[in-house]
C-alpha cells in the first residue's frame, strides 16, 4: 500500500512508498517546503516557471529561446530574483522529460539533475507531450499534443481527462509518427467525437492536418500551442508521487530516437 500526504497551501509534501508502488523509493519521506522550479525546453521555444502556493496564473514564468545552457541559467536566476528566492529555498525541481529536441531535453535534464542533486531537493519529471496536452485538460475532449520530430514526422501522444484531479487516460502512447499514420490513428481513436490538437508540430503543418482531419478537429486558443512550464507544475503539484524521480543520478530524458543527436526541430 502507498501513502502520501500533500498540501499545496502549506507547501509541504510527505510521500512514502511500498514495494507495490508504481515508483519505488528507498529514501526517507520527501519534504517540499518551497516553490517548485519547472523547466520545459522540449522544443526551441522553452519555458521556465516557479510553481508556488498561489494560483497558477500568478506563478512567475518566462517563455522564449532558452533551450541552450547559456540562455537557460540566466532566466532561472531572473525568476528566482523576481520571487526573492535563493536556489537553496526551492522545494524541488521538475523537468519535462521528452520527447522533443535532443539538445533542449539534454540541457533541461542536466540542469534539473544538477540543481536537485547539489541542493538536496527532490526531482520530478513528466512527459513533454503530456505537459503540452495538459494545457487543454479541462476541455473534456481527447487532446493530441504534437511536436516536430524532423524527417517529416511528429512526436505525438493523445490523452483524455475524465477528471483533472485524476491521471489522464493515454489514448495514444508517445511515439514518432508520419502524418498519414497519425491521422489514421486519431480517426480510429476518436470515432463519433472531436479531438484537440496542440503544439508546435501541429502549427508547423496545420494546413495539411486541418485538411485530413477537418471533421475531427476542435479549435483551440492559439496561446495553448505554446509551451508553458506552469502546466508541468500543475501536473506535479496535483500528484507529486506520480512524477517523483527515484534515482536522480541515473535519470535520462525519453528521447524516443536514441540516435537523434543534433536533430534540429523548428
């Protein structure tokens, strides 16, 4: 049996596990006693946020070209200064774990692991496509998140939330898809209903997707296509035990394509 106690208002997190948990920790219960630093640089336009006790709309956030170390660290420093916080005052670090740009994922994972390890804070990780799809979780519809995977393909996954407090149903596992295969899968998954598509992959090939899925797609606000690390923070704070990384030192992003070193995703 697993036991966890969490309070966003107090900023405290206590988690214990037993051997039948989905994630097994051999550490003492974790205490999250400060804001959560959230890093999502899965695509060239990245996002960093500090998830705290107040409403997500009020969490400090920065979105821009921060997928490289020389850009990411100054933004983190600026956010901490805005919050009046030293790194040691963080409660934990969360990272979007892929798939996506090899460089962006590697830099984010390395930064998050280094901060969590040196500061003695817990590390959390959630899938990048899940973070993107979570931006439309309250729609009640299946949400397909898609990133440009190069080679004319998408990284894509599809989720549906029955209740935003629960884990989403994974309708389509994260993977690399060509346009025709992805469209066929979405049509077969969403018979008799609509689906929302989000993300840079959809925007880059919007005309083609709209033509093939014209009867299936439900329009989404343009702002929801951008990455937002606050979505990562919402996922982690809602169910921290689900995203807690057991062994920080061995954590690696989910690249999907192991040989994608240097792949440029526009």
